[in-house]
C-alpha cells in the first residue's frame, strides 16, 4: 500500500501541484492539506480518494502557488492611516517611512479577502488530482508485481522445505521405534508384543504429520490463488499466513527430529518474510 504520486499544472496566474503519499495501514487513514478557499470541496475529495486508494495512511496535499500579480491580501488603508496618525501624535518628529513600517506590522493592517471558488479553475485542479491519483496507483501496481514475484519465491521455498522434511519422516519414525524398543529392553521386563505394537501405533499416530503436510500445502496453494485474483485481498492473505503459521508450528512440535526441526525453522523464517510484505498488499 506504499506509494507516491505527484502532478502539477501551470495556469496563467497560478501553479497547481498535487502530492499523494501512501503508507501501510489496516484501514483508510486520510489526511488532507489544502488552501482554505477549497475546504468546501474536501468531503467530495475525500470520497474520491477513498474510492481510488481504499486502504493506507494517505497524505494528500494541494498546493497553489501564485505566479502572477494577483494577490488576495490587501493593505487595510484606513487602519494603517489611523495607526500612523496615532504614532505621529506620540513621535512628532518620526520619519514617515519608519511610521509606515511600524503601522503595517500592527493588528488588522493587512486583510485577506476570501476568494470564491472558480468553477473552471476547480475543474483544472480536478484533472491534476486525477493524474496524481493515477500516478500513485501505477506506483502501487508496480510494487504489487514485484511483491508477487517475492511471494512466489517464498512459497516455493516453504514447499521445498516441507518436502525435504517429509522425506526425513521414515527416518524419524524408525528412530522413535528404536528409542522405545531400547527403553523396553533396558527395563528388562517381559512385554506382550501385540500390546507393544498397539501402543507404538497409537504413539506414532499422535506424532503423524500427514494432516499438517496436507493442510499446509493447501494453504500454500490458496495463497498463490489469492494473489492471482483481481480484488483487494491483503486482509485475506494475512489470515492465510496465520493458518500457515499454525501448521508449521504443529509440524515443529511433532517432529522430534533435529533435521526436521531445522527445516521447520527455515519455513518459519520464510513465513515471517511473507508476513512483513503482506502489509504492503492492498
């Protein structure tokens, strides 16, 4: 959801510049900065930005730079004259220029006339706003394509580590059988072989990772399917990574094998990298 868009337009007496910056956020957090004369247009502008950008911490700035001779600030002549008259009464021999300098710095010496919105000018501003929003959307799209490649790589890594871990499963099962058989032998007691086999099967079923392997593969497939969709899916991807994490954690708790546990740690590392980047997905 990070991005930046900027657009500008030169009018006969003004330069219009629009900047839009977006950072990660769970929802839409929009902050607008614009000249007070256009404040009545802010609500419609917020709706426009919300529809286009949907999520993110958005900073929208509209700058109007006067490049001609036009100005909305005027000298309040009667007030200035009154100030000069009062100061002359106090300082009769004061220089006129100095009196003027002091007078224009006094309260109400300058007045700002509120301009009315020029509909034609606002239409031109709207064009600049649309261009800036399109630029930030293009920025986001480029970032999204980069993230898609990153996600595909991380998912492929997790799948490979999972495959490597499952390849060690027969060795893990045999180690468990050998440890149990050794423990029974060291006890030097007679054991019913049928009962021992039943207990061993029950114990091994508790440590079986087939369900975790199947569910994790399903989550990996669903993640890739989701990023290939056209709708906004950032929140859904976040939920999928949570489910992936649960299966990887369960796989690690059941493994009881140094090689498998190492691969589980590597899967967790890849998953954390995915979670960090999912925050950038709209």
